[in-house]
């Protein structure tokens, strides 16, 4: 019953915890992670069951609501996702202003902040938070597809009201006004499952960013935009792009796996094996295991080959046999195989972190809402000052 946090505040005591890796900043009933055993549950449901039996729409509803939807509830939520898929026509001008080689994460973060100007009513005080959540989830997906089209110099493709969330995304990404595009149902399924794999992961860096911004009572768009920026970093969601670039680099370098293993072990070299290791998992990341199963299914059913997959498998084998990785409990994380899967359904490398953001969005929204509902305190970590003591002031003409 003792509120340690309050006690510390009153006595002026505080602890040093680099990266807050051992500090709980609050309570949450959304996601449970047991990093030692590689267990991940959302709202009490095992990730494995959600991936096997649910659609992304269902799990998004679960994240936002806390319960799985009935058939009618899912139909209504899907209707909201469909009916709110367009973005304001005036926002199209923004796309035209970005250089064509802009990173899609830069476009996404800016556009999500801009949504607050076009949809100012979309806030937590709305009586129906389902609509708020569905609108944001739907529009961010549309913005993501539009930013890809912009980067290709192609005309944007509008969403269709007869398609569900994932099919609609593939249609907007790869459809064209001049060529018929047949959506492969297996691609839709793989995308749907991949998005579920990314949907939430406790107080990770981007979710903490969302909550930090939200803790100042900034609006949902500002908070989500901050989450997108945090996710972009290569130690976090940006690792999926870095992994593909690393695989390509290894292949160009005679596929010399051992050279890269040695580089990752060399403490004088900043290189790290991308897609390996995790701040919480000291066991195989359950999301990576499920991604590998999806990979096998897609590659076998569509008879796909990708030389990068051979490099990935050989790299994983070599790392897992190496005492350096064994002693430090470093295993593949979700980013190690997700990029190869996305490549196989046509997603380009620079869109990979955007795909992560689309998956994580319902989790961010749920975490933001939970924080606001609980009226969480403003995030205000302490620091240990290591600068100079008080110094005599010297006027500028005497320095
Ligand atoms: N390659 C080589 N060595 C590694 C790696 C790696 N990928 N990851 C950790 N290590 C080493 C560290 O150098 C450290 O060694 P030391 O004990 O000799 O000093 C030890 O393992 C422990 O590592 P930490 O840095 O303490 O691990 P931390 O929890 O801080 O970092 C992180 C986790 C950032 C994910 C790290 O493993 C990493 O940089 N991985 C590569 C980037 C990556 O894949 N990020 C995606 C993470 S998943 C996600 O965000 C969705």
C-alpha cells in the first residue's frame, strides 16, 4: 500500500536507472511481457492465438476497447475504418511540397501532426472513442499509401469502400488508374498477421514517447506523431530497414557471414547485428518465431525465393551458435524476418518502418487513452548533474 513514487517526491530521493529499463512509470492492463520466457499477451490473450484466429481489425478493436468484439461490434468498427479512410483534399497539397526522395517516415510524422488542423474534433472527449480510433487508424493508413505513391511520382489511388483495411492498403499502394491490380488474398493475410505482430509491446521507446507527450496533455495527433519519430530510430522500429540494408551489404561482401558476426562482437566497432537482441526479451522473441512461420507459408505457397532469406538464415544460425550471443542471450527480434516478408508482398525497403507504425498505431492509441483515463502524472524524469560547480561570472569583454 505504500506509494513509493510519492514517498520519493516528498523526501527528495530519487534513483539512477539508465534508460529507465528497471523503472515502472505507471500501471497498465494492456500488454503483458515475460522477457525471460518469451511470453507476450495482449489484454490477457496470447499473441499466438490472436495471430492464428483474429484479423488486424479485431485486435485493433481489442486494443482500443479491452475486449474482443462481437460480430456486430466488429462490423461497426470495420464500417468506421472504411468510412473514415479519406483524408481532407487540402492535405494533398502537402504531399506535393515534399521532395520526391523524402523518407516516408518524415512525411508520415508531419502529416499526422497536420491532421490536428483538419480534424480538431478528433480528441479524447469525443463520446465515441471507437470512431476517434478508427478514423486515425484508417487515415494514417491512407497517408502511408499516398506517401509511397508520391515517392514513386505516381498518381495517388483513393481507398475503396468495398475493401477491408488491409486489402484497401494494398489497393492504394499497388493499384493504378491505368492498370487493373488483383489483390492476392495471401498477401492480404500476411499483411494482416504482420500488423497484429506489431500491435503493442508495453512501454517500448515509441509508446513511452506517445505517453510522454500525452502526459503534458498534448492532443492525440501530437502524441502519435512523437511515437512515429521515436519509432524511426534504427535501435527501435527503424531496425527493420537497417536489417534489409545489412543483408544486402553482406551479400555484396561475398556473403561473408563470419565477418559480420566478428564485427558485431568487436567492442571497438559500433556495428551491431541489426534485428538481434532486445531490451526485454532474453529469449527468442515470440513475434520473430511467428514471423518465421508466416515466411515459410508465403514462400512455399507462392514458390518465392529471396537470396536475402538465405543470408538471414545463415546469419541467425551462426549467431545462435556463437558464445558471444549465447552468453548475452541475444536472439532474433521481430525486425529480423519482418522485412523479408514485407519485401515478398512488394513493400519497398524505405516503407518498412512505416509498416511497423501502421501495426503499432492501435497500441499507441490504447496506451494514450489508458494514460489519459488514469489521469497520469506528467512525465518528468530526474538527472544526476555532472557539470561544473558554481563559477564566477566573467563579462564578455574579459573572456
Ligand atoms: N549485436 C551485437 N551485440 C549486441 C547486440 C547486437 N545486436 N545487442 C546487444 N548487444 C550486446 C551489447 O553490446 C552488450 O554487450 P556487453 O555486455 O559486452 O556490453 C550486451 O549485448 C547487452 O546489450 P545492451 O546494449 O545492454 O542491450 P539493450 O537492452 O540496451 O539494447 C537493443 C537492446 C537496442 C535492441 C540492442 O540489442 C540492439 O542494438 N539491437 C540491434 C538493433 C535492433 O535490432 N533493434 C530492434 C529492437 S526490437 C524493436 O524495437 C521492435
